C-alpha cells in the first residue's frame, strides 16, 4: 500500500478512536477513553513526527468542542504530547509486551499528572501532602477505567492496524 494510503488509514483510525470519546462519555464510562492509545499509536505509526503530535491533538480538540471546553484541557493535551513521545520511543521497539508496558506507563503518567493538576487547582483539596494523597485516593476508581480504556483501545488500534497490514497487497 502506498505511503499516502498508509497515512489515510492511520489518520482515519485515530479519528475513529477519538470519536469513541463521544460514545464513552455519553455512556458515562468516565476515563474509559482512547487518549493514551491515540498518542502511542500516532507516535509509533506516523512517520512525520509533526503529524504524530498534530493529528491526535486536533482529533482531541474536535471532540472537546462537542464535549465542552474546560480549564483542564491544557494539562490533558500536555499528557497527550508526553504519551506521543513515548510512542515515538516505542516505534523501533514494538512488541506486544512493550506496547502493553507503554500503555500502562501512559496510564500511570496521565493519572499522576492530571490529578496533581486537580490538587493544585481545586480549593476542595488542602494544599498539603495529606490533601495530595487524598486527591490521588479519590481518583483511584477513575484510574481503573483509564487502564482498562487504554488497554482496550491499544488493542483496537494496534490490532486493527496489524490486521490491515496483513491484508494489504503491498506492505504499509
């Protein structure tokens, strides 16, 4: 398959995954989203690294326009960029174990960074070590959904792409 077709397939898959945010949000599956999967997948599959960052961020922004903009968007986008860097690192090291490990690392980083931001910016959490621990503790149920969503969408994106490559008449 030609390079242009490869890019179109990858971008289409990322857009579909981002659209799944709308479905999971509608079903109230909080944090069961494709955010980390999109970043990892873009980092490992898009050869032009500018697009590795641009495509998932644009897809996220478009869904955020529908879901609603909020003050935490920038930290979420920062996490997406960080996860995309992990995907770029992963590009030459792809194996099932490495992809799953990168997904779990992404989940942990997203949890730690976004909840630290919540602790810093939410007056309901005391600005103390106890307040920070409390903030992380309250978020544990959401973390389980984050891990489950990341692993599910990692399987869908990487598995789907592997299937498409296996059926393509010319290597993509």
